[in-house]
C-alpha cells in the first residue's frame, strides 16, 4: 500500500515536471540579435558630441508586434579623441540607468509583406531614457520577411520631454537634444 502511494506521488511529480518544462519551453522568447550599430549625438551650440556602439541588441516580439531594442549606455564610445570618454555615460546617468531601451511598433503585415518599403513609415515608439518612458512617432525604414527584420531610423529626443536632466558640469555645453541614428540594424529569428 505504501509503495503504491510513493509510486503514485512519483508519477504525479514526474507529470508536473513534464508539463511545466513544456510550458516553460513554449514561452521562451527569441534571443536578441547583436552587432547592430547605433550612433547617439549630444547636441551643443558649438558642435556635436558623437558616440557609437556596435552593441545594440534587437529582437522582434510577435506577441506585442514590436521590435525590442536595448543598448547598454556604457558601450557608447566617442568617435573622436577630443570628446570626453564618459560624457554619454554621465549625461544618460548610466550608473543609475544602465540601459537605453525602446520598443518600435511593427505590425505583422509589415513583416508579411516581404519587400522593402520605399518610404520611411512613422511608427509609434516607446523610449525609456533615465528611467522615464515616453511615447513618440519616429520614421523607420523596413525590409522584412518572415524570419528577418532589417530597419533603419534617424530621430531626435529632448531630455526635458523625459523630465530628464543634464549633469551640472555639462549644462553650459549641451542643449539637451539627442540625435539617434540606427543604420541597417537587424533581427534574425533563430530556431
């Protein structure tokens, strides 16, 4: 009798493990695609402070129909040795908010089309900067098929729209406007 009880418990436990592992594997999200280049320019009345990173991560979330883009702020490097190396990290408060994150709406019909769009499409985008998320429309150029999305965009942000601040030492130098450029970034579905 006791052996049957133990066998029944083992059978129930094994069934639960199989069920939960199947559920967990079905919910695994696609990994990010790396090696996407982003340029962030901090505007100044006297010029531009340009930073680049090849570490923009991108993935397409089929459930929300959005491109999820994530950049570690500390990966932004100045394009000139005359630019302070930590400027972008300081201005974006990388110590407190290590990621610049944005979600670009990409409806399924854009993916299914399978041919490039000749004109940029104005897409709703949620951007998180210094811990504050705002929604805006940005122009995005798409080339997509069922398993790959390539895109490029060029847009600007104002820190005051995010209720974000500029560190005191950069206030006399910067206007509070950021220009963001992504050229030919891509997400590739992996199986």
